[in-house]
């Protein structure tokens, strides 16, 4: 697993998240392009992190004036891809390594391709950020 570095900003966001939710955070990614903070949490903490009716997400979003996204962690690449692309149904996942570069091919039904990519590539960027940090994936290609 590649080394992840957290700066003071991420550490502050993690401390706030943990104090509000009572759960621990594995990673925190600040994505200024889409004004969001992406938290990676353990599977057993997912429900508690979100809170009843999404109360914790709403509270954090109101406090930080940023969109909050929570992704369930997995040590298994296939499960992590499914968690990252939660809006889309995954048909197949294929990791190809050439010349030291890892490319992940994710196939979804044609009707789910837009959900996988997201408006302005938002979901695809989330996937790139997370899968680079946890599995050292250099490129992601979504096909139908």
C-alpha cells in the first residue's frame, strides 16, 4: 500500500469528524475542485459515521461549508472499487500493469456509465484519488 501523508488541514478535519461521529477515520482527502471532503472509514463504522438519517454528514457539511462524502474501506481491490463506485453497478474489474503503470478497467452497464463517471467527472475523480492512495492505481477507465 502506498504511503499516505496527511497535512494539518486533513488532521483537523479528521479530529472534527471523530469528535462528532465517535468513529475513527482511516483517511481524509480534501478535494477543492468539487468543494468536498472524502472520509474513508472502516466497514463496521459506516452506519455510525453517517448517523441516523445522515445527521452527522449534514452537521459536518454545515460546519465546514463543504460537501462530505464517506466511503467504506476494504483491503480488497474489487470491494473497494464497488464501494467507491457505489452509485453504479459493476460488471467487471480488470487491473492491468504495463511499464510500471497500473490501469484499472471498470465495466458497468450502459445505463450506469453516467452514474459511475458523475457530473463533470466527480465520481471518477473520487475513485482516482482513493484508489491511487490505497492501491497505487495510476489510471481508471470506465466502459459500458
